[in-house]
């Protein structure tokens, strides 16, 4: 089976490509640096030729509200036009758990628009909504730091390892389109501040983590369960401690 992975050289994309190739599939790891650009359309037609499945793991170069919205809208339209022409039978997109619960967050707002485009495209699809990646805990802490304190809303977090995301994405891509949403999350659910504090201690970061009811998550106001599945979800295997242990071995 020929599968095109948009964003195939990124954190999750490279892992997904490796899994699919190990399974004997013909995989195109598509990205601008590989000559496939979903914004300009360069290389798209050639990449899509003969493809049965497209997995979209792309991310914009800028997270400004208008820029990120424009990225997903233009990219989506270009992708779907070429997918229809090539007869693609399954479009898989990676989105975010709770993406429709934090409307003032710019990236979430744009991902909702991306989901809407897929649903309206006429192409059979599966939307995979994932919780936050364990790999991004440091970035979250940095973005939440003010006056030396990491300020986090009193919310729950259920982070998942990129390796688990890639495995589930690859599995679902090879199955029948769901024409709906599948949610995935890590095996452990805990308070946001607890998980981030444990991560910082493990990496030797001495910043103090505090709960702040006025804290925002990249501009969005969170409720207790804004970022965790409210119903059934596929769970990854690696919790924070297991992921840290694996990460140390890979260094």
C-alpha cells in the first residue's frame, strides 16, 4: 500500500513513517525539505500518485492566529484537491483532545477549522485527537513561566508519548476510515501542575510550579477537564516515568 505522510520528517511523522515501512508499505515522507509543499502545491501531485492513504501530521511555521488558520485552510484545500484526483481512500489527521473546548486558543481554533474542512471534503477520513505530548512538557513549562514561577491552571493532564501516538496513527491509518473522531491519551491522568513538576524535577530544573486560576494555556482559559478525554479513549503504554527512562537510554 502506498501511504503519504504529510509532515513525515517531524517528531511524530518520522516515527510513523518508520513503523509503516517496517510493515512493508511504500511510504512517502512528505515535507517542504523533501520537495513536497502543501502551501505552494509543489510536489503534491507527484507524491499523491497511486496513494491509497494520506496521513496529515503537518504543523505551521507560525502560531499567530491568522497565520496558523491560513496554513491549515490553504494546506487542506491543496491536499484534498490532489487526493480526490489521485483517488485516495483514507485521509487521517492528527488533532487535539479538547480542541473544541478552548475556542480562544489560536492553534485550537485553527485545528477546528482543519477538522471542518476534512469533514466537508467528501474523502473518507479518520480524525485522531491526541492529548499533549510528553515531549512538549518542557515547552509548556517555558511558556507558562513568569517571574521564575511556572504558573498552571488547575486542570487535568493525560500526556502521551510521541512513540505511542505514532503507533496508533499507523494502526488506524491501515484500517477502515471511521468518518469520525478517535481520541487517544497517555495511561496516567493527574493534575497539570503535578505532571509538570515531576518532569522538571526529573530533568534537574529547579523552577517552582504553582497553581494559578488566572493562568492561560497558550492564551486559552482551561477548565478542569479541558485537555483530557471525556469519554472512551485509546491509551498509550508509556507514562511519564517510563518515557523518561526510555528517553535517557536513547540519549
